[in-house]
């Protein structure tokens, strides 16, 4: 599963973990990615979306039809 949100496009960020002695090692800041299944009434089927936790709240706010329209506008497959 890729660590990229289909709706917002958020992906891992990179940076440094800094220890108490101030030594730096590289690390990754992963988004909170979840796989959610929604009923898409317009097409009469379920869709499984890979979303960040923030995008799940966005889908709750704008609705699954509008969210799928945004994903398709970005060029994503649903």
C-alpha cells in the first residue's frame, strides 16, 4: 500500500531524528493512511479509497460523490 492519500495527495515527509547528543539520522514522517470503503450511490457500487485521516473527515463533510469527483479531477482512478 502506497503511503499517499488519493484525495489530498499527502505523502511521506523526510527529515532528521535528532538525539539528545544532537546526532542526526534520517527519518520519515508518514501520513496516517487508512483504507476505507464507501458506497457510491451514483454508480451503485462500493469504492475502496486510500485516505489520510484528515481526508476521511473531508469525505464526511463534503460527501463521497464530491470526494470521488475531486479524485478523478486530479487524474486518479476510482
